[in-house]
């Protein structure tokens, strides 16, 4: 392998169908919030078994608006610290206090027993993160649950509550950027439609169907966070390919597990038949992790850490989380994406096997 070429951790899988879909949308003359977004919303809602879907420009916006639409403000929101920063920022955007729960050591998802211990009269919501695409359903908690499904597109167990999805470039369904909220709550859905479009009660596309009716109402404060038809057109193709791409991820996960099963200094993730397998995360002794990361990069392989926990950043509570604080220092994410080649995969395997731990 040429040292100038780096095998990435993630890479979107795009082909001629995605390119053609973008060109057709551009040629249509309508690239903003319009018919493709509406079609994608309906198709995605059907895919995840939800009544409603609202297309947005990111999962960060989805988390923010999901809290707003559910009136989650001025209280406490429980989240895991092992997540991307958006999960922790959304409660802060809405004048809430972030309360961190620990993770389950096996799944790396939120520890529901710790959540129960941390619920108080001020708790307004819990945001579980389906880490790497695994889902661990919550018990009855008596508070609102908003799922962070950024990793979980394609997992049939995801999206049972109001849920936030990511279509960022590295995700299982990649539209370059974008997000979605799914919900079965009609009242929440009706709030979200103007909320994503500056509080305007009718989208430009709706008004265009009436010879561009110029008048509209603004009855609430909104944001400019809606999806557009260019990203939605990619999303429609990616949704058709989602099962195929996720099956390819399963193949790579099984091959990783088979080829690395005898490496005694690596702890491999347990196989989960429902997981969307967004990431392949192994565990290594904390004291050798940085040397391993440098070694892999020197051999043309990018690896990562998902994530540096939020309780290590000054803007969040400096909560002690025994499992999170210990386990995150051992995590390493290896390359996993549908278009990974056999040559690159076995280069990763051979490089790992040659490492002197």
C-alpha cells in the first residue's frame, strides 16, 4: 500500500443513482424545501414505523427541536457522556441542566439503572444514544424519552419514541448532511413544521401549489433548519440501498470478529443481529492505545476514538462516571464502511496482527 493513501474510518457509498437523483432535482428548478423532501419524509417514516417525519438540516437541529416541541425546558435532561457533543448541547440550548448517566460496559449504551438513580422531580427528559447502532430499550421511567438515533439508521428497534436521526456524510444513510425527527405524536409534528421554517405556517412549496400565495402567518418562534430537496433526493436513493449497505457492514463486522478472535490484547464487540453497525469499536489497554493509533496511521490506516466523554469538557458538569471514565480510554474505532475493499480490509487485519502490544 502506498503510504500516501490513507484508509479512512468512514466513507459514504455513492454511485450513479445518487448522482442522477441530484441532477434531476437540479434540472427540476426546485432545490429547496419541496416535493423531494416531502417524499423522503413519508418514505423514512414508513421505514422506521412512525406516523410522522420532519426533514431537517442536521441531527443537532433535530435534538434541539425535539426538545422544544416537547416543551423540555427549565429542568434536567439525562444523557450519556459517551456521545458527540450535540447530545449535550441540545439540552443547554433549551435552558436545561445536563445530568450525566453512566454507560453499560457491554453495550456502551446508557445504563438504565443509573438513569433511574438520577431521576429527580426536575427531570424533564432522557436522551439515550444508540452507540454504534445498538439499541437497549428503556424501562418505564415516567419522563419523556427522545432517542438519539444518529448511529442507528436501519436498526428495527430504533425509533419507538420521538427520535432524532443523522444523515451526515459518515452515517449509514448519508445525504452529505441532514437529519430527521420521527414521532407518533400529532401535536409534536404540527409544532415542528413551522418551527423548522422560521415559524412560518406554510412552506414555500405549499404556497407554490397555489400560484405562489404570498401571504402566511408567523405565530411562533422558529429556526431555519429545514431539509432541502437536493439532500432529500440523495436520501431517497440511500434509503432504497440502506438494507444492502447495512448487510455489507454486517459482513465486515463478522470478518473482523473472525480474523481478530485470537488477538488476546484486543476486546472485540459482541455481535448484535439488529445493530446497524455504524462503527466497529475494539478495546485495547489504555496505556498502549496512543502507540497503537500512531502505528496504524504510520501504516496508512486511520483509526479514531468515539468519544472523548462530555464530562471531560468544562462547559458540562464534571460528573464522575466509573464505567465511562475507565472504558473510553480503551476504545479504538477501526475502518468500517460499505465500499471498503478486500485489499484494504486485509491490510488492516495484517497490520493489527503485526502490532507488538
